[in-house]
């Protein structure tokens, strides 16, 4: 109703103006019967009200549609009352919707093609990296050790690219099963032994009994790898520990990962899970990408897990995954 009144307000204003003009002209001509003038104005007003009522009734659905936002695109094609204005606008909007869907599908196809290319490229790059790693793993010279470390960093970078590209199609690439939490943690820490050795940081694993969680081993291992990489990267002193503690909290199984690193300033804590956010530590540690905690948060959310983080500058960081 409000939209209808705003739409018809110019007509009402013109009608009142012309009524005043006609009445004034009659008075200039010497006709001064006020009662007749008021009666004529009343009849004319009734005609205007009747016309507006007819217009509102015939276009009520049209105005209601304009006032109420659509809950989904499916509602867009719903019909309105068959008035020329409503039908013309509906046809125009349908035409625009078709163009929009066409362009959207084109962009979607481009993105899917790009993701497919990235997946293929990452897998192709893994082969030469594996060959380089095999060539240097039995060599004891420092330069070969350095090459192995750089290969390890390249592999992690490629994994990050691959999992980031797959995140939007997560539903097509996961398998939930019952996992032994301690076995998963030990497997991931074993794969990261070069990182631990290079930084002279040692993992300490403590589980309060046998713990089984339901998750996807591949995605969960990637999350743990990201958390371990962050924990080791921000542990600047040697001979420190990364603590893995599994426990129960009510109905939840909790895996706590605690480092003895530099910690996170309080001002950065609200944004640590934002994409590409590196904060103050990112200025001191040039390898920071700001994607590790973001990916961990997104993947845990898709797996139905929760992730918590506590930290204080100079006191280390604690990350908890709640299954």
C-alpha cells in the first residue's frame, strides 16, 4: 500500500491542483455558489478514489511483489496479476535473468576449468619433486639437506594450492570413517619429521586412553599439517616442544595442540581465521601466508568439527579441535 500511494502521489497532487484552478476560474467568472462547488469537488473526489481503488486492486499483487524481497531465485518466475505494466516488467526481468544466468554459467565454467588445470598442474609438479627428494635423501652433505628442506616446503605449498582449489567442491571429495586419533596424529607428525628436525622442535603426544573420532583422514591430516607448520614456524627457540593432548570434554573428543612459540598479540586474535591475515607476526616471519588457520577453520566447519584458539604474546598458542 505504501509503495502504491507513493507511486500515485503525483496524480493526486495534479488532481488537487486542477480542482483548485477550476474552482478559482469559476469564481473569477462571477459564479460564487460555494455549496455547488463543494458538491462538485466531492463527486470528483469520489471518482478519483474509485479510480485509485481499482488501480490498487488490479495491481495489488504487483506492488506486494515489489515491496517483498525474494527468498530465492525460484520465486522470481512466479506470476503476478495480469496487468500490462506487471506483465511488461515481468518479461523484462525474465530477460535480464536469462542473461544473468548465461553469464554466470560462463564464469562458472571458466572457474571449473581453472580448478581442473590447477589440480592437474599440482599433480604433475609432485612427480619431479618426488624425484628430486629421492636423489638427495641419502646424501649427507649440508647442501643436499638444504635442497631436501626446500623440496619439503615446495610440496607443502603445492598441497595448500590443491586443497584450497578443492575447498569449493568439498562435498564431492571426502569420506567420513572412524579413525584412531592417536594413529592419525602420529602419522602426521612422522610425515613432518624433516620440519621438526630442521627447527629442532620435538613433538610430545599424550592421549587419555584410546580415542576414536569420525572424520575424513585426508582432510584431517591436512588440517593437522597446517597447524603443525604454524606451531613450528613460530617457535623460534630450539629444543622446544609441540604438545598433542587428546582428551574428552563432555560429548566431545578434544585434540589440543600447544606450542611454546612467540604467541599471537591480543589485537590480532579476532582475525586469525581470516583469509590472508598475517598480523604482526607476519611482518617478522616472511613465510607467513595467512591461509593456514583459514583453511583449518573452513575444513573443520565442513567436517562438522569446531576449532578454538587461545594465545598470548610470548606465551605460545593453543589450538583445539573438537570432534
